[in-house]
């Protein structure tokens, strides 16, 4: 089966090469770490108390595992925790967040030889895959070596579920080899079971992102960010986080005169287009200070939390175009008035939790301008929304502890079985 999968991967890569190569070139990603993607790299030494590989695809998942990594590292005895990521931005973020204390490695392509090289040098005793990211050769290789694979913070949207169902012949039992699926909701649990994870291995633990949404009134670095960008702290500020290209013109038009706007695009390849759609904006990457029209572009990675801390109103990006939303939890934890568009399908559960408490505003594009104006003019309503949102975050936390206990228990069971 491995040879068949390898042949299928090779054929698909060759057939689609003109498309993906052009896209990578346009996004400036052709100079990625190809050697690591083929499984090569430094070998890690033995780990006396076992080693857990925690895999996060990109920036969002890297941020989601922060408290989990901290909790695992505080165990007694503490396992060696290694973090892997798939994308360039995810790897850079992982090194920034974890590099001082943990090894950070690049997750390989799913060719069988590449996976074997990767596992030979990393030598995990347990693999935790954040949200999903189940690749058949990787899971099969772990099964042959007796390495348990656990899905943590498991999430399987309706769109992804449909695609996986179509691909079941190719996956060939991949879901059935999962040691445990620790998932966010009952709906996700049902989908994991439908794809082949045995019923007794699926557990609803909640959403770890609620735990990474740190409740705070002040964020270190926020004042410095405002000063270096030239944001006027005496004027209202709307912060739009994780925006998509089609949203910047809409946002610029929706913000009332005299109100400042800071946009933080989700992907680096969107930065230049955003700058063109926000004429006269001060770009963070260029250390520009001050904007005559009160427009600011956060074209850096890792400073969005500081920007949210400065906001009077937060608009959730990727929710007004053709994409499927961004995470509202962080601005909610900071007690901000949160506004989102109609497209929040990838964060349906967190949106529902906030809506049940009347703790956020969800609307369509034509009402965005009037809603921002109302919130700017009514500080009491902003405060009410922020307080309610923060209480929702507080009530939903705890998934990280449940996940860590499960992982440590599986690791200990494996070590005992090998003793």
C-alpha cells in the first residue's frame, strides 16, 4: 500500500506542478527548506523520560499548543517535547515561541522514505497531531514502529469531513490506526467515528484555544507598538485581525472619519496588496511612523495580540469574503467589542458560545459601517460586550489540562509496556 500511495503522490505532484510551482513562486515560497521537507535534518539524542512530538501545521495551530507544551514540560518526570510545523510561517513562529527550550523540526512530505527518515532522526515515543493533519504514510509508519498517534484539539469541519469521506479508499484505515482522538465537540466526535476511529478512542475534551486566549487588561509590547507605528492613543482605533485581500477596501470604507484603522492580513503574500488597498498606511515592516489618514498595516508575524490590546473595536478577518473566518477568542479574552462577518464556518463553536452570551456582533457587510459607528459612539455597549466575551472565555477553559493528562497517561502506558 505504501508503494501505491507513493506512486499516487508522485503522479499528483507531477500533474499539478505548473499550478503549485507558480503559486509558490508568486508567494515567495520556492526557497523553503526542501531538505527538511524530504525528511533530512539533525538527529535528536535519547530522551530519558520519553519524547512527545507535538505537530502544528501553521501559525494558528502553533499558538494553540502553547499552553499544552508548557503543561507537558511541567510534568514530573517531564518528557522531552519536540514541536514540528508544516509551513514556513508556522516553523518561524514555532522557533520564536518554543526554540529557546525545545527542538523545532520541519514536518516532512508524506512519501514513505521521507517519513522514515524523519522518524529515524526524531525518535518520538508519542505523536500528538493538532486538530487533524492525518497523513496515511506517516500514521502507518508510526503504527509499524509502535508509536501511538493522538489527535489533540481535534476538529473536522463539514467541508473537511466531505473531502475525507471521498478519500476513504486512499486513506485505507488511517483513522482506524489513531490511538485516541481528543476532539472539541460532539459533532466532531461523530465525524471522527464515521471515518473509522473506534468509538472507544474518541473523547470530547473541549477546545484548547480557549486556554491560550489569555485574559488580561494589559499586553506587554502594546504601548511600544502604538508608539512605533504612530497610533494616536487619544483617537478610537479599529483593529481588523487576520484579514483577507478582498476585505481591506470594505474596512477602509466602513471606518468613520476620525477613527483609525489597523489591518493585519493573515498571510505574508497578502501584505503588498493590502498596502495598495490602504493608501498612505504606515507599514510596520518598514518601521513607518504615523499616517495622515489614520491607516496602519501590521505586516509582521506575532504582534496581533498587542494590536488587539490597543483596539476599541475588533473586526474578525476572513469573515466577509469567500473564506471561513478567523479565531475570535483572543480579542474576546482581552475584553474587546468583537464584530464578525457572516462567514465564520471554521469557528462555528466559538462563535455560538459567544452569541449565546450576547458577547459579540455578527452581521453582513452592508451593516458593518453603521455598527462600527454605533460601537464607537457607545462606550458602555463596548464595555458590556467585552465583559461578556471575557466571561465566556473564562467559562470555556480547561481543555488543555484534560489533553495533557491523556497524553501523559498514554506515554506512561507505552513506557511501562516496554519496560
